[in-house]
C-alpha cells in the first residue's frame, strides 16, 4: 500500500477500528496493520484521496493498474476524465460522488492497448485520517466483456472501411474517366462550330452524335454511387487511431512492422463523422505500411502519437521508410498520382481522399520528413468543429 507522498502533510497511521458489541461481548479492535492488509487484498483498485488532491493511500491492485501508464497518477487521470476540473468540484459541500462510470484508457506501448474501467467515487469521513473528509475511489477493470464486444465491432468496421474504400475508388475512377472523355467531346464541339457554315449537312450529323455522346456521359455520371451521409458526433481521436491500428494489424504483422503507440491520455473531443475520420487515418497508415514494405527494406518501424495544441488535436504518423522527396509532397495529393512501382495495386487515390476528409473537418494534412528519416504525416483538427456539410 502506497502512503501519502506529501511528507509535509503526512496523515496519522490508520487507527484500529472498533467493532460493534455482539452477544454481550466487549468491543474488539483490529490489530495494527490488519486494515491495511485487508485493503491490499481487495480485488478492486482502491485509492483514498484528500479533498485537496493528496493521495493518502492506495492498494496493490491500484498499483498494478497504474503500472505502465505514462500519464502521471492513475487516480488523477480517472478523475480528470470523469470530472474535468474535479479539484474544484469535489471540494463543494454538495458533492455526492458518482457510481459505476465507465471509462476507456489507451495505454502507450509498442502495440495499441485499451482498457475499460468502471469507476466510482464516494466522499467519506475517515477515522483513519483524523476525521478529515476524503474521497474513496474504486476502480474495477471491466476490459474482458468490452474486448469481446470490440472484436465484433472491429470486424464490422473492417468490412465497412473496405466497402467504403472500394466505393471511393470507384467514384474517383469514374469521375476521372468522365472528365477525360469530356475533353474529346469539347474538341469535337469546337470542330463542328468551325465547319458549320461550310459543311451544314455534316455539322448537323456531328451535332446529333455530339448530343448523344453528352447524354451518355450524363447517364454514366448518374450511375456514380453517392457517398454515404453520416451524422457528426463527438469523436475521440485516440479511439479512432486505436481502431485503425487494430484493423491494420494483419498487414502490419505480414510485413514485420513494429508500431509505437504514444497517445496523450486525455484528448478534447472533435465533432466529426466517425467513418470518414477512420478512412482518413487508415489511408495514412496504409501509406506508411506501403512505404515500409518495399523489398529489402530493413528498418520497418512506425509510430503514432496524439497531442494537444491550444484548441487543436494533432496526430503524427511517422514511418522509417524511404520518405517522399520535397518536390513531390504536394503532388502526391493529386488523384491517381503514385510513387509506387506497382501501379496496378496503387491507384493513387488514398492521400487525395485523406486530404479531402481533413478539409471537410476544418483541419489540415501535411507531409514532411520524419525525425531520423522517413515520412511524417501531420494532421491537425480543431476541437469542437462542425463539418462543412453540417454548417
């Protein structure tokens, strides 16, 4: 059990707790240290917190959950997620706590790891700490059931992303083909205008052919599948990136790529379209995987991190691949442009779609050199922004 860290305000040792009289026997007291031992053996993580924020004590289960979490004190993280600005809230006399509030925490590391906790906070007056008011935080790890639900959800998400990706490629391919066909038709229209007075019969026949060609183009344009409309909601980008890593795990393993996942524990939500945001970051992760999967390339490492900068959420996706030459870092966003040798497998539409989605959400997408070599994809999205469609 970890004692209070602030030595200047060290609390008194836990006092024996008298039991109520039973069957006429004299009251009994718990031996010194027994209460601490009981708390340490509890199957739930427990922490006793002073209303001034001091951690008075915790138990072994709490320390196990806190291990490996690169985000400071676990209790403070939980309280900040459950009650932003909690230090002022819990000091109010009317504060009554909360019960069984579920939270998701993304642990950093070489692989994405999420845990779910059911958390309760109750204000108490503890005789163990000189009768001072304090807060009892109870944390129950409920990851097991959530992980099973996540497997099913990710299977649906993987199928949906694949379907949307194919639909996007089809839309862009048909749009590009129609655009290219319009060029010859416009040229034919110019020729008809030139010969209209000298060859009226021929120009009339060509006019009819031109009109029929334009009509067929419009028929094809009407056949282009429309993008799926999606409502904008509050989205946590840590969860989106975690999903994308889970969906991309088979390709990462197949190509021997190691991933370093370094999320900022508490991110402000952004308002956006979840599936579109999943597609944005999957395109960037796919681009990094392609860069690292070249034959003979030995350094196969990728890192993802999230950050907060004023009212913006920032995402960095770094790979240790060959990188993109500075003169091509804008051109790669053009549809159907690709630097990959296997043009049949890479249509060159992923980055153009990613840029479109970032702009829809009022954000920015840039490519640059990664520290240590390779490519860095940088995405910045404003917190709380409404998409252009909603506005």
